[in-house]
């Protein structure tokens, strides 16, 4: 019996000796009363959104006023925003049970007039390629200024190009032939039956004509009329007189007759 009484005493003593848990009194929440108005005019802003980060939120009324309560004491970030205005952020040290009254002003966002921009010619991949080829200096290159001086016909422009022979048609057509391309095998075997050596023609990377479409090669198709493209729609022209001077991109089976690359405006 005595042993049991001792055990009870010890247990009671241990309970009494244990520290009581400190219970801090609950802190009273803070309150924020505010007026939101426009910077400069000082007119009330209706429907502005006020938000305490990780806390309560509200909207301004018809007088631009709002009330936020239940704000936990401490340093809190408050965000105020409204479409058409630059958002406003403040950090405020709210004390327990405090009532904060503040005026907030939002700056208007000025919308710029639409601006029409023109593409820089150097940003066009085709013209960048044209400039790269011109730097190599392996061909003849004509810019828009050169083309405008051609009097409305590319043949006028090409006629003065070394290695070019212009063959005119009955209705103002003009066909570009090579005057210095290598001799075809057929010229040694049957020169009377050999076709004219017409230049290859490309329009914006698309091949419009190759001498392999000449009737003599049993494929049909007339030579390409270089005057059929109005100079007003042309931006630049490249001309290569032979295989050894033509970029790999345009080297085909009949490149020995010359290559014309026409870049149009967009």
C-alpha cells in the first residue's frame, strides 16, 4: 500500500513541476480604410481592386472608398490595381487593433498611337542572300535604282551585261542567251541542230525557265520572255555567266548558259 502511495505522490509531483505552456493572448486584427483616386485629377476611382497579400481584399465603392478589416498584425503588402492605371504596391506595418486611414493615387497608363513600321530590307532573307552574293563579286547585280533606269524593260538592263546576247521577238519579247558559254557537244557533231544557249531564269527561288525545256530536247516550252515581268515589281536582279561563277543553289544541268535570278517586291 505504501509503495502505491509513493508512486502516486511522485506522479503528482512531476505534473506539478512541469512548466505550464505559455499562452499568448490573441492579437486583435487591424483595419485599413482608404480612398483611391486618380493622380492629377484626384477623381475617385470606382471598382479599384485592393488586395492584402495572403489576406483580405475589397473593391472601392462609388466614392472610391474601401474598408478592409481582419488584417493580421505585422508588415503586410497591399496591392491596388484598376484597368487603365499603373498598379500600386505598398508595404505597411499594421499594429494589432490599429485602424489605418490612407489616400492612394493611381497613375493613368497612356496608350500610344499605333505605329506602322516598314520592314528593313536587310531582314528579308532573300535580300540578305542577294547582298551576300554581291559581296562575293562572282556575278552582275542590279538594284532597284538600276532597274528603274531600264525604261520599263529588263532587256534594256541586260543588254549591256558582259556575256549576254539579247534575242528579240516580233512583239517586243526579249530572250537572254549566253554569248560566251562553253560549246555544247552537239555543236561539234551537228551544229545546225543545236538549240540556242538560253539563260536559266529564277523568280524568288522558283525556277521559271531552263533550256532543258527547249523543243530541241523534246520537252516543249518556248524560251522565257525577260520583258514579261514589269520592272515596277522587281526589287533586284542577279546574273551569272557560267557554271564556275554561279552559286551552288542555282547550279543545274544547263547552268553553262547563264543564270538570271529575279527578286520581286513584296
